C-alpha cells in the first residue's frame, strides 16, 4: 500500500505561469513533509518542508500548502521558470518515530516551456 | 565545497558477483543514508547511520545487502551475491544533526547499478 501518492506523473506549464504539484498521503502519523527536486543524473535536492503545525510555508517562488484533514499537500511554483523543469518528489515522515526516515512519492515530472 | 561523493557512478556486473558501492559524506555531517530508486518501488530508504552507528536498517531488502560505516568519512553498501532485481540507482545522502527528518539531507549523484 503506497502511503504517499503523487497521482500526476507529469505536468507541463508555460514559463511565467503557476505550477501546482500535488501529493496525497494516507498515514495519519505523518507530521513532517518535504519536497525534493531532481535533475537527470543528479541526486534529489531538498526544496522546502512543512510541519503539521502549519498549513503553509513559503520560500521565494516556492510555497507548500498542507491540508491535514484531506491528507493533501501541494507545491506551488510562481512564476515558473524553464530551470524548474525537473522531477519533484513529495516525502512524508513521522517526527516522533524512525527519525530520519521518509516515505517518498513516485515523483512528478515538471516541464516548463519557454 | 564538495558534496556527497559516490563511486562508482555506473556499475555493470553479472548475476552472482559481489558489488560494493561507496560513499563519502559531506565533511562534518554525522548522519548518512542509503537509498535505492527503482521503477517499481520508487525511492526508498535502505539504512541510515548516525555517528557511524546503524540506527535503522529495516529497509534493507534481505541478507544479501550489508552496509558499513567504519568512520565518519566513508560508507559502503555491499550486495553479495547480486541479482538482476537489484538493478537500480543507489543514492547516498548525509545530514548534520542527530539524524532526525528535520535535518536537511544532501544527496550524492547516485550509482546506477545494472546486474545482468
């Protein structure tokens, strides 16, 4: 049973527009969530995180929203740039147990067209 | 400043052979993580160390897999004997802290393993 799901394998947006990447989780014990970006032939790079005590966290062009009741989080990128084209992974963890261990989604490939 | 270094970047071997993957974490980091990425299972944590001590190896698939961290600047992941289903990209990551998830993990470029 996949506990973290990214239902859209790919997303294509125009440069300057908003990119919205979605992630759903099933484990109610998850209380810390992360987004990673991955370019081909490179390892994932941490992008932004949010704990369950918040519903929004913003860092520059990147904002993560958390809806605990719906067990849903989303990453907004505004404005999108061609350099944002990458695979984006959502990850979830329970801070109180298995410290350091995250469960990852399968990733969404974002393509930003010039 | 060098990031996490992994070697080799690519490895092709035959079924039954021993495979050793190597990782050098970022200097000063005291937690190290081994991940595997496959099409079927996505990105999954195999094992992680804090201060050279294995903390959680519940993700290690079976006894054919073993990991060591003899010192703070080096870790190995060994597969013996290797099987075709072990073909994957193996990532090493490191972080500074006690190994909790709120510590930012820095990933290496990965080792692409192909077992024929």
